C-alpha cells in the first residue's frame, strides 16, 4: 500500500495547494478517464484498468490522435462528456498537457499525473524542460516527414526501461507516431490550480527528467508518490499507480 502523504525528494510532505490557488475539496468518483502520451496508444493503461475495474470503477482509455493539441484535448473532452458523475482524469507523459487543459471540465473531480508533463497556463514546456538535464530518450526521436517516433533502441532502452524485453518489444510494435504540430500546442488554462492533483514521479525515468517531475509536482502542491520505475510505471508498477488513482477517486 502506498503512503498517502505527498513524498518529494526534498523530504517535504504536503498535499496543500500553494498560496493563491482556489482548489475544491476532493469528492468521491466512480469514473476514471485515462489518456496516453507519445509513442503509445490507449492499451498502455490495460494493467491499471483491470485493477480499477476490480474495484468497481468505470474506466475509459482515450485514443489520443497525436495530431495537434486541440485535437487531443477534444478527444479527451468527448470521453469526459459521456461520463455520469464525478470523474478522475489521468494522464501519462505528454498527456499531462491534455489533462491540464481538459481537466477544467466541471465533471472532473481530480487529476492524476503519471510521469507527466504539467505546464502552467500558456507556459512554454520546452523552455521549462531545458532547465533540466536532457533525458536520454530525446536523442532517439526520428522523423518521417511530419511524423515522429522513437527508434527501437531508444524505445527499449529509454522509454520502456524496467520492463521485460518481451513486453517492451510488443509495445514498440504498436507505437503510434505523433505529428510535429502536436508539440507546438500550449495550454490556455491550468486545471491543477483548481482541482485536487496527484503525481507519480518515476525515479528511473529516461524520457522526462525526474527532477523536472518533482518540480512540477511540488509546484502544483500535488499529493505525490515516487515509484522506483522507468517512464512506464503504469505498466511496470500498476499496483502503485492504481492506488494513487483510487486515492484521487476517494477510494
């Protein structure tokens, strides 16, 4: 079982919103909507989904089109609109940007970031990330025209580190390319300024710098856990990620 306190690298334990935030109290939710990031598809949530369903939650995994940020946000909002009642919105990796924008929808009761980007409104995420060491996976991005993907070496070594080779190679086989235009989008709002927020830092992450993850989690005052995992903690450590989502759902 996870320690439900917020545990950051600094040793500070807090789930209190920073000064100036107006954050609603958490409410019990029965719905969870999960969004995937780059180099993946909706099936990457399968190990978490089966655990959440066993707890009686209604779970939907969004198929992110990976085209433009407005397209990606719209795909999440369409799924959110179908939910009946309070809903926890969960994002992995790049999908944290989608969660930050779409999370302002009124039925979103809490946000969960899993090794995810968490920009502020109108923030240049690339400029923020440049203040931290460049993660190894970045060098493995290759382009075919306007479509980007990870090379097999980078996918297995840097994106799926910590997974068995057999599982990692299956994930590589279903890797979805992203459009360059997707990376140009910026959020116009930051849902984490008003919604209860939770963050899972991946201590062995080679796709987003762990120090950057800790900064974003601390900045938003998120209830935070640290998982001894690579970028795909939702697959390598589904029990911990599930527990965090259940906490966000008031379970």
